[in-house]
């Protein structure tokens, strides 16, 4: 029962992608299960004849709408110069970074995030949080073989949660 519900949800998501996604294109043109992976949802869908389920359209990006507003949060993503790592000297880039950091007000909550994956497939996310009185470092373990993008998103999510917790403790 649950497998069928999961498959229906998966089918709805695939249909919403249209032909822009490889799995979506494969599911719409699929005539046999020969090339499908053994335990994939597409294989289960094919084996249980669930390909013609009329599931309502699903917009996967509705999860990205913000639940909490951050009225005092600003993102400084514009630098005054255009540069690349290949054309600029590393010491100049370091100096520019230090100048940007130096211009941050002392009472601001500063958050730095990083997500990375090692060659062995281990992924981690990290958050560095600096308040006007303390500094904190947090590491979050992600599932093995996750993408770097997912690891970065985990770091950003955890940083926002830390910012909310910090704001709640200040009031």
C-alpha cells in the first residue's frame, strides 16, 4: 500500500518535470523494464502497472517557499570587482575577502557555510557562526555519496536554523 502511494507521488513528480528530466522522459517513453535498475521506483511502477495512475500535478519547488521571514537578514553577494581564480593572484583575493569581512558591523550575526565531499564519497556540511561575543563551529554529517549541492543546502538550512535559535535566545 505504501509502495503504491510512494510510486504515485513519484509519478506525479516525474510528470511535473515533463521532458526536461531524464527519468521523466524515460518513464513516458518506457516500453519494457529491461534497462531499469532492479530496485528503482520506475521498475516497481512498471511491474505493478502503475504507469497510468492519474496523479495530480506536483510542484516539487513548493518546498522552497520561506516559512519564516528574516526581516533583518541581508545577503552580501555582490563584490565590487569581477575576478576569477585563474586570472587573479591568491593574495589579492585574500585581501579582498578580508576587506569585506572587516566591513561587517560588530553586532551582526555572521554565518559562513560550507558543504563538501571527499574522494571516498563522504559528505559533510559545516557552519561557522560568530556573534558579537562568541564563535561557534558546527559540523553536520550527510549521507554518503550525496552531492556537494545537497551538502551545501544542508549547511544553509542548518545555518538558518541556528540564526532562528540565536534570535529566539536574544529576545
